[in-house]
């Protein structure tokens, strides 16, 4: 009897499954929290999809035959890692499948904030060809980009920034060797140096106890008044209230945010009323191309485990 792969996700993701699913398995596709998902869990051997929120003690009771939980997301902050560790079932993320999409989006936000793109667009559509007065805009060439978190995405952001002529400094608890820094073209700085010296600050860290509100009022206070902050990681990495106050008071030039404390962000969030922000709805990662790569990596990992090999991309806390 064929082993069962249960794939859970939105319609656009499930529509790609048939073209990529490996042969020799029973494939069950299900929408989130659907009757099909619940019915398929007891016989599932591989749980694939945007499933981090289901990782709990209850999951392993409902699906006692699991050999792999393969997330299509990069983040796993909603997963119960204690339950995952106890189960001894590998819990894996997407292997950097969305790293190109997120790194491009980070550059998009840097450029859009630097050029006040939303203001310029609004002026043109409202019939104000030059607006009431031309907005102050900036180039990114020769600016110092400070990257916090130089993982797969952070490295790709660095390469793109270097192509734009930026200087790239980084802070990460896993520091590169000097020859690796030379090859990539980046330089290590301590966190206080990153905060004080960056013209643009880009965050690429996972959300955990050590990164929750790592950028708060004290950190924002030492940044340049002309600085831009970009967050495509997780909303609570920044103290959103402190950021809103700094932006409202003009203590920062602007911010580009793809993530928020609460998602969807409520309509009364004061960030929505600011004209020095560019906001997107946690959509840096999902692209047509990245969704294919997510599934490709996921099904490759399924086949590895089915062959008796060790799973790739197990989340670091469980290795």
C-alpha cells in the first residue's frame, strides 16, 4: 500500500501539486482546516504545506504514522517545537525556496521608500504632476546597508545591494570567516555599530525569544534621522509602537514593512496613516516561482525520507 502525502495549502498552491508530486505515493490535497485535511491525517505519512500552525501535540495524536512534517514556509514561529522534539518526527522548512522572492522584495521596499514612490504615485493619480512640492528622495548608491541576520535571504539581499553600489555591513550570531566576507563583499559589525552606521537597516532573523522586539525604542533612538528600516522577517522583531512613534516624529526617514505585530493588521493601526511608509501584506515570499520551488524542495525531502535518508532543512532548534 502506497504511503500517503497530505498536502495542505491555498488553491493556487494545490493547483501545482499534480505536476510536481512524486510517483508511487498516495497524494491527498486539502484546503486549510477542511474536512479532507482532517480525514486524511490518520493515514498520513508525510504532512506537506503551509502547516506550521498545526504542529502541536494534537497533530501527532491525529497523525500517528507521520515520518516528516515538511513546511512550505521559511518561518516556524507558530510551531510547537517542544511537541515536535518529543515526536522525533523531522520538522523541516522550505530550504530557502522563497529566498529570491524575499530578497527582491526587500530591495523593492528600500527603493520605494527612498524614492517616496507611494507619494509620487498618489500625486500623479490626483493630477498633481509635481505635487505641492517635489518630495525629497534619495539614491541608494553609496549608502550603508546594515543587514541583521545573514542567512540565505540576508546573503541574497547583500548581493543585490552590492549590485546597486551599496556598502554592506552585517550582524549575525554566526559570523562569517574573513575569506567568506571577502568573497561576498560584506563586513561584520557589532549590533550597536549596525544601528548607528546604517543608512538602511534590513531585518532577516527568525522570530524567537532572542529576537522579539530586538529593535525597540532604545535601538531606534541611536539610528540616523535619515535612516530607513525594512522588515521582511516577522513583525514582532520590531516594537511596532516604538517604530510608529519614531516615524511619526520624523526621527526616521521612513520604513518598508511586509510584516506586522498583528496580521492582518487592524484598520486602526496608526502606521496606515503615515506617508513615510510602504506597506505590503506579508507577501514578500509568495510568487509563482517560489511556490514551485517550495513544492519541489518539499517533495524532494519526502522522497529522501522515504528512501531512509536523513531529512534536509530540519529547523535548527531540533538538530
